[in-house]
């Protein structure tokens, strides 16, 4: 919930004037509308470069591979994608559109949805934005015709409703499942959940439908909605806009920047800059950590927007904000699985053992942290620490947020880090929810249900990246990729099996093939090319293999070539920074969890470190002794419908 009008005015008051003056003395952000706002893009020498997928940013235009060029092969990732696709095609579009139609005065026989989509919810309609994105991602990656058809139906219906805006009493271009009067409340400082958050979801979904599914009508609807955002925000003075920004607005400035890239219309970039939330972003520009207490998922999308604003305006202040945030969060605010936040808020820096609960690591936060990491990676392809973090979070949290027992692949809200954690519906929102159900077909629809639809649809998007010299193999996931005239296939049982085999299926090309050597690797990788040991393919610097690097081989690759890389793993114990005796167990990038059939209790259990031994490789399993009793350890992503413990008192 945002601040009351009185709280906002007390907070902003003189502070707003100071912030505004400071901004006027330096780079311009979030300034009042008018000629100044219109001049910002040209002052920064920004020029939109159409083409590619705008959410990948300017660097991603050349670094990212189209989803259509990467195919997932048999693995848990493909299994998750399949369950997710089944759910996308199960959801009745007319039920999802019900609140939109009612909002525009149309009758509908469709049944209402529940959870956060229930008729009285102030965030009703948000899932439809994510659904448009997930359908577009699924179509782009798999070519599924039904995903394409459903996305086009949603767009056509939303376009028809948007055309009724004036008739419904709204301003032209308005599109939502709730009345425009919500924005009157917002601008008056009266309680309302987060109406601009929903506008972001619709705009992002429409952009995905246009760019990934080729629906030209989606761009028309998006442009009209962007025009409405520009009109609505251009009316507000700086202090009032800053008050509005106390309420969640998601990644709306990112979507506006993407719309600017696609259309070249500078009003969208000017509108995006009005969403510069000075109270949150100014400290980050100076590298100051004031994150404790901030709602993690409210604020992380603002940082993603900063990357896109840096790219589109050329202003390095935006870049500094994004890089400083990533550095601070990944070094001082994440748990061992890469997730952040307890009860949805950032904790004090370097407090982990003191912040263990079943409400840690909201999956929406990691969804956004990975989006941020991906954009930063495109600018620094050779930095392995970015992908090391991405891997840790993807394999331990995001892969495990889906229920493997559900044919619809429901996603949980939190990944708990306390003793006896349990993946389930969030008790703080659904106290009577079935403990064995992550979500439901029609009666949950939280933000994590919605972001999960996208996460499970785009696993292929960061496995590989490219530059003018060749291909980077970032992640070890069975897949087939087309690039530079080659079809390359990756076969691996990772993380259970540390061997990665890359085979050229067809084509030929001279290029450098790079395989990431993560920081967790236990010594130098073992590399074979066409059956022969390659002694000089070690990462640089060779003397510091634990710092990460790349196996890089440049040659003319042709059909039949096989590169095999083995990455030795080791068992390790990661101490909590605030209580070093409390530790998590890892094996390579995998975080291990002790699993229990019954609730083991809330006290952090002891673990005899010397007792931890691998007992099976397929699937990865370890045994140990805890409090004098045997306990089985498995990857935390595979803990499902059972109690699990990640952090231990070591002995």
C-alpha cells in the first residue's frame, strides 16, 4: 500500500524541492512536463533504433538470440515449459477478459476469476497482461499455433474495448479492467493499490504480442495506451508525480522506453522519465545502500527501467543506478539460492540467518532480478559473475517454483529458507489454502502466478548469447541452437552430470565457441575436441580458474565436430554473513536441502559437516547426519510437497 496524501506531502515537501533542484543542476530526470521534458531525448542524443526485440535493449539487439533459434530438449526445463503451455491453453480467454468487458459497460456470461482477479480486487486484470506475454513467448519459442491464436484473440478484444473508452466515460486510449477514477484517487493521494502497475502489464503484453507474435494491431493498442499515459502524467507537477510514484508502478518506464524504441515517438521517452522515483533511485546513483525496508518487487522493476533508460538516453546516471543496485543486492541482500526479501521486503544488508522464514525469496523478485541480470550481461558478455548469479537463481529457485505434480504447472509465491520450509500458496494471502497446492486453476492469480507464466515460457532466452566473433554457451541446459550457419546441439545431464557435450549437427562456420567456466568449478575443466584432449583450452587467467572464465576455441566448425567440457564440482558450505555458524550446503551451483516427510520444527537443525556424502548421482542425492539422525539432501529445486531445510547450524 502506498503512502497517504499527508505522509507523502510530509515526505516530499522540502525534500522534493531539494531533489528537483539537484536534478536540475545535473542530468534531468522526472522533471515537469512541457518543452523541457520534450527536449530530454534530443539533449541526450538519443535515437531510437528499431528492429530486434525491444525489451532486450540496445546491446541485446546483437547479443541475444531469437527465441525461435533455440529449442529446449528433454530436461526438467522442457517439462516445466510443457506444463506451463498446457495451462496457458487451458485458461479461458473470455473469463480473463470478463473484468475488462464489465469495465466498459458490456455484458458477459463468463464466470469471474478468484484470488487477485476477483471482481472486487484493485489489481484485477493484471494476469491478462502476463498471459499475453507468456503466449507470445511460447509462440516465439515453440511455434505453437494455438498460443498464437489465443494471443491474437486477446489483443483483438482489448482493441475493441479500448475503442469504447469515450463511450464508457474514459479518456481516449485508456485500457484497463478497472475504472479510470482509480487514477483520480492516486493523484489525490488517496488509498488505491497500484493502477500503473496494471498499465505496465498490459503495455508489456501488447509489445510482446507485436514483437514476438507479429500482431500489428497490438502495437496500435499499445501506442494509444502509451499516449494516454503521456497525457495523464504530463498534467502533473514534479512533487505530485513523486507522490504518485510512492504507489507501485511496476516496470512502466521500461515498457514506455520499449515503445519509444519501436515507434521513435519521443513522447514515450519523455513520459518514461517522469517515472524516475527520486526517493529510491537517488541513493543508488551514489552507491548508497538504503534498500532495507523497501518492498523488493515494487522496486526491482524500476532498476530494469534504468538500464533501458540509460540505453535510450545515453545518460550514465541510469547505468550507475542499475549497476550499483545489482552489486548491492547480489553481494548483500540475497539468500544462497539467489532470491531476495523476507515478507517481500529487503532485509538489512548481510542479514540472512536473522531473516529466515517461509516467506523469503518471493519468486516475482527473482523473475525481475534475472531480467536485470540479462540486460547487464548483454553489455558485458565476458563477465562470468553475472551468469553465475543467473545460473544459481534459475536452477535453484525459478526451476523449482513450479509444482511438478500439477499438469498445469502451478507456481508458488515464496521459496522459503527457514527450517521446515514448505512450498505452497502464500499463507499471508490465502490462510485457508490447501498446503499441498501451490496455486489453483481459477482462484489464486497472484502476481507470482502471473510472472511464473512468463518464467516457464522463456527458459531458452539466456542459454546462449553471441557477438561478432562467435557464440557464448552461458547455461548448461539440453538444447539446440541455430547461429552463424550452424546447428549446434547441447547434451548434458547437468547438474547431476558435470559433462557438457556440444555437437555440430549441420553447417559450417569459422567462429569462436566459448563455454562458461563458473566460479564454483573445482579446478580446471577437462576439455576434449573430437575425442582429443585440449590442454590449452583452460579459462583465462589459467592461474585463477576459481575466478571463472571461458573455454574458448576458435576454428572452422563443421558437421560432426564434438566439444566435450567437464566442470568438476565440489561440496561446499556457504556461511550466513550475520552468523557464520549457520551455513547452507552447495554442490557446484546446486543448493542442497534436507527433506522431511513431517514438519521438523522451526529451530535451525544441526548438521555434522563431516557426515555429508554423496549417495547417488542420478538423481543427485546426499546423505548426512543431523541431530544424531540421518537426513537426505536433494537439490532445493526438487523439494516439492515435503518439508525442507536449507540453512543449518554446523557442527
